[in-house]
C-alpha cells in the first residue's frame, strides 16, 4: 500500500515537472531575442 502511494506521488511530481518544462519551452519561443537577452545585454554594456 505504501509503495502504491509512493508511486502515485512520484508520478504526480514527475508529470508536474514535465508540464512545467513544456510551459517554459512554449514561453521561451514566444519571446524575441531582445526580450530574452535584454538583462544580459545590459550587464555586458555596463562592463
């Protein structure tokens, strides 16, 4: 019984992580180059 609960918990965490990674990939594709790297470019310009 414990093993079943543990397996369900692991699968739930794994599916949440996978869906979060897909959401991050989708969000990254919608950004332009300037939007994605603006913070890094500003830091490089200051040096």
